C-alpha cells in the first residue's frame, strides 16, 4: 500500500509537470493554430538555464525564476523573428520550420554544455522527506514541485477563464478578425500567449532539474508526451489538457512501477526485466488509441 500511494503521488507530480508543458502547446495551437514542434526545446532551455543559474547564484528559487523568465524571453524572440511568418503557411511548413528549430536548439545547447549531462542539487530546505498520514515518507522536493505546479496550473486557469485578458485570448482563438476590428492587437496577443507557453515549459524544465539528469534531446521525449496529452484532451482545450496530463502521468508512472510486479508472478525475472519496461512504455499510447477510438476529437474538443 505504501508503494502504491507513493507511486500515485509520483504520477500526480509527473502529470502536473506535463500539464505545464502541454498547456503552452495547447494554447499556441488554440490561439494561433500553429503546430510547434520546438516546444520541447523551450523545456530544455528552462532546464539548462536552471542548472546554470543554480551553480552561479547558489539559490534554487532564484534560479527557477530566472530560468522561467529566460524561457519566456526566448519564446517571445522566436515568435517575433520566426514563428510569426508561419501563421499563414500550411501545417507542413510549420512542422518543417519548427523541426529545424529543434535541431538548432539541440546543437546550440550541446555546444554550450559540452554534451555533458547537467545536474541540479535539491534545495536544502526540501532535501529530506515529509511524513504523510499512515506513516508514509515522501520526498519533500517532489511535494514542493507538486504544490508549485498545481498553483501555476490553477493560476493559468483563473486567468484564462475569469479575467479580461483571458477573454481576449479566447476571443482571439475563436474570431481573431472581430477582435482586430474592435481595436485589439491580435499579433501582440499571439506573442504574449507564445511567451507564456514558453515560460510554462521553462518552469517545468527548471523544476525537473533535481529529479533527472538534464541532457540534450530530452525535449523530444517531452514533446511526444505533450502531443499525446493534447490529442487525448482535445485540441485547444485547457480543461481537456489538464485531465489528459493527469491520466498520462498516472498511467505512465504506475505502469513503470507496477508492471514488473504484476508480471513477476507469471514470467521469470529475466523475461520480465527484458520486456516489462518496453511494455509499460506503450501504455500511454494504448490509452491514446482507446480514447481516439471512442472519441476521435478528444475528450473536451470544441
């Protein structure tokens, strides 16, 4: 039971981080109808920047803030210089151009880091464990990441659903011509949405630093899962993106943790170690296939 509770909490933690990444991807597609394959690279920018700032400032919170702002600034620059020219182009052109950005970002980060994996130490205040009801110990840092990601997700939903700025974002997604005619700059709204999405991806990358080693190419893995989440939740739906991210986080985490235990009573330990990781990795895509068979437009598509 302790293992199950811990893995469920890990799945929630992972799902919230995936939501921060996929929400930006969903917002960009919903407002600008842009397929941005380079979104995972913005996650890497946040992760590498957090590692660099952590070694310079020796302050984890400051490094996370700086990395998030840097990722948002990179997103703003990319949108103004490159992405803006792709809005009127076909989705194939968007895919090719943003795929080129992936290659550029990978080589730039490999040159800056020397191709060496980066590590971010956990902040001292959260390096231990916390005691949960039932006597279950859980890493304090993961609990902090879950709290920060949940607050960021709630704040984004409040802005999109309850504020005038969010109303303009939703209006720009549904009828940009009308928004332009009543006197608002749709181009500026698009730039801000892209920068906010980049900042959220950078925040997720910065928070991931103490959990895994930071390597060039990790953005592609995150991008694939983000697209799975957006497809499951429904294109352009923040509510669907959140639910899909939690589903993917739980299925992936529980699958990797419990699949070997479930198969160990049927197959030999050697056989389980050989195919259990690959089998558990396919559970997310099985989930996507089931959802698309039952509801091809996604769970909450408009």
